[in-house]
């Protein structure tokens, strides 16, 4: 693997077509090994081969991933002031997360200054179905049961509160869409609860989730509702910063989600209407 990654970086930085002999000479390897390395890169989609000259060049997949990394970095910087404001207003731990396979990855965070606090770690991971940020993004994606099974695999119980049944998870995601936010009540770590709301870009894609972690001793029903209003309001402002305009909701989807079928999502299915909500409550799509 190390040799293949080194070869990929080399042909990318070379900025011109590469022949088998070029790679063999650069890395001091046999031509047969160089050919095998380049063919592996082609088979995996990282390189292409010109049928006329047999020369190799990096594929546009390199550019695509680079653009995605840059976009995540830009999103983190753009949304950091919103996280800071929510952290100051609530006094709780605030984080920004994105979905990666069956897990969420924490991109940014502000720790609570309170003596009893819930903590996360930038770069840390958690099962998407067990934490509020992950459930918010799964709800926005609107995958059906088959898609959820394919993406998440078997649901493992991390605490007695964990959801381990796909049908039960589907029902929980439906409740999340109706009320406008996701909840985690000690489903990942005992003593830790949370709230999560998706953040949308200008194309209506859920690119991240704004999350709040709260010790269970402070997560009463009344306090949870109060904090949920703050998180939803912050997520609306954060989405506006990324160019999302509220009104008729677009066909919500996760950016470049591999299992998502765009045509299966209807605008009216993801709009959080006022029906079924307490008076005055607004979801992130309103």
C-alpha cells in the first residue's frame, strides 16, 4: 500500500504522463513491479491509461478528494463563530460533525466550562445511529431501510439505551424530521445526552451537523426543549452562512452520499411543517 501511495503522489506531482519505465527508474523497481503498481492504481480509479500511448496519468479522483477536503476546511472555518456563540449562550459542549460511512467524525468543538461536562474530541468518531449529530444527518439523508442496513450494518448496543433495530431507528429518524432535531439519551455513553441538527449548504445538501453534548443530570425534558430551540436557531444561521435559504425545502440529501438515490426524495417529505409541533417552534428547514 505504501508503495502505491508513493507512486500516486509521484505521478501527480510529475504533472505529465508517466510510462512504466519512468516509475521503475524513479523508485528503483523492476519494470514488472512498476507495471503492476500502475495497473492497480488504474483498477482502483486513481489513475488512467492512454490507450494510444500506454502512458499513465492521475485521474480526476485526486482533484475531487482535494476539493472535498478544502470544502470541509472552509466549512469548519465559516461555522466556527456560530459554534462559539452557541457554546457561550448554552454553557454546554458544542461540536460540528460530518458523516463518514457508518460513523460521524468531529470536525470542531467548544468544551463546556462547567464542572460537570460532556466532552468530545476533534477527529474522534462515534456510531452515527447512537449520537444526535449522526441521527440528524441520517434523518436528512432519508435512506430507506435497505440503504440504512447497507450503510450501518449490524447495530451494536453500546449502552442499554442504544437502538439496535433498524425499524426502531427508522421510527426515531422520522421523529427527528418531524420535530426538527435529533436526540441522544445515553445511547453512546452512559451519563451523556445530546442534540443534533443538520446544517445545509446552498444546494440544500446536509454537509454537517451541529451538535450539543449535555450530562444527563442536566438533560431534563424542559431543559432539553430549551436547548433544542437554541441548537435549531444556530443551525438555521449556520446554514444561512453557507448560502442556504429557508422556504420551500429542497430535496435534502447528504453531499455525495454513496447509497443515496436523489430521485427517491420528495420536497414535501423532508419539510418540517408546523403540524404536530408546539406553537412557535421552528425546525431547521422553516
